[in-house]
């Protein structure tokens, strides 16, 4: 959740989507087997089969399965929608419906385990207009809008209920199997991970390090949380980080993956790859984590998908491209993988949603 807020780590994704809001009956583009150009050779993506493109143009990201695996929820900027709003759609790309208010900017949507509610963050209470993008006078930075709060709604978007009302950025919320929510907030002056009940009560801080911890996801059994972050010790780098944070900005550079118990205990580092590794998600077996990283080009924007054992062993590259693949999520039965990608875009910078069968 921060592509401008929910982890959209590739600059230049500003092309307006050519797909009309609420369009239905999209014909998925099928590519089989999945292959990607990697410089001088073609590398088969051996874990992906029956690759289908579900959206066609604009900025589409963070597509996540319902617990029954029957549909997806995502954020999208498209024709008539000037900044990200929340949509749902079927696994064939059809039955596209906007669920958020249409005001402000939204990010980081997720289904409740029982399928009776959805969760997302929105700035709409701060105004109907899209909040302005950050100035790049300070270099490449992301905006952490202080008008973001987390909301619960019915699956059709009705019955919107505010869950957070603390000043500052509250977003990047996901839900465990028991309904416990984890999210990122700057309420205590740093980017930290918190948890709360499904109704917003019983807020608990889980991380305490200096640095940008966020993007948490529960394991399938709810016992562990994976997230991206780093610890920044006192010094010039921390001073720069804090100066930007106080201005509602963040410069995403080096990020690694970490795992902790659901109560915040037993924190341990999973990756030590350099570059920016982000968007982690658990394999349903609870033993592996899939994520996006530019580890082969830490100064560039070529992000591919990788999978790694929770103990940091067995790193394997999953996608092979020259642009961006990110925000992966396994279906609950581990038979499918959904992710966002710049591949095959009709316009440079298009980010679309792809669905593939997962091959062990």
C-alpha cells in the first residue's frame, strides 16, 4: 500500500487509465507459458502458467483475494477517476465495481475474513479533491498524507465506518484470520506497525525501531506478521528521514523484510539483499514469503518477484522482466498468484493486474 501512499515504488505511473470506470466484461489476455525478456535471452517463468491480464491501462495495484478466493479488491486510477479509488472485480476481470466514495485518494484495501466487510484507507474526510502529489525538489519522495484514515464498509461500499481518528497517516491495513487488523501509522512520530480489533478498538503498537516499518501482512494462521522496513540509527541519515517525515514525506530506498509474532515479539530479519524489497506476502504454507525487489539493480526501477524461506534461505526469482512486477498475493488455496506489473502496457507507465496459476 504506498505507490504514492501504498507502496507504488515506480515513478512515472501517472498515465490516466483508458478503461472506463465500472466497465464490465473485459476479455483477459492469456499468455502460456509465461515468459519474459531478460536482456539477451528469454527466461521462462516456470512457476507461472496460464497468465491472464485482468486490467488494461492506467494505474492498478494491490489486488488481493477474498478469503473464498472468488474475487479481488484493488486500487485503481482510471478514466474519470483522477486518483486511486477502491474497486472489486471477478477473477476473469469482469464485474468491475467502484466501492469507495470517489472523493479524495484511497489505498490499501482488503476483505474481512467473513466476506461481509471490506477495509481501506481514504483521505476523503480531508476534502473531495485528490491531495496534491509531493514536490520532487527533495528528490524522489512519497507523500504520507495526514488525512489518511482507515475505514470499514459493506462489500458494496455502503455503511462506511471510520476506524481511526488519530492525527497523521493511518493506512496499509490488512486483516488476520481472527479479524485482528494490522496497519502503519505515524501517530507516535515514526512509521510504526500497530494492531487493532476489527472495529478499531484495542490499538496496540507492535514495532518501536527508528525507521520506516510498514506494509504488514498476517500469516494464514494469524500467528506471525511479515513487513518491510529498516532500522536507521542516529546520524545524518536519520536526521534526513525525520525531517522528511515531519513534512509528511518519505524517501524509499533500502528496505528489507522482517517477521515478528502477532504480538510484536520475536522480531527477526529475513532478507539482507540491498536495494528495496517490499510488498511481502505469505505463502499459505507459512514457510515461505513472496515479495518484490530491485536487488539486481538497486539504483533502478526494475522490480521482479522473488520467494524466500522464512528463515532467509532458498531465495528464488519468480518473474524476469525489465520493468516492474510487485504486490504479489497467493490465493488462499495456493493455486493462483495475483500481482501488478508494467508488462505489456499499451502506454508507458501502465500498471495492470495479472493472474497466473502457481506451479510448484
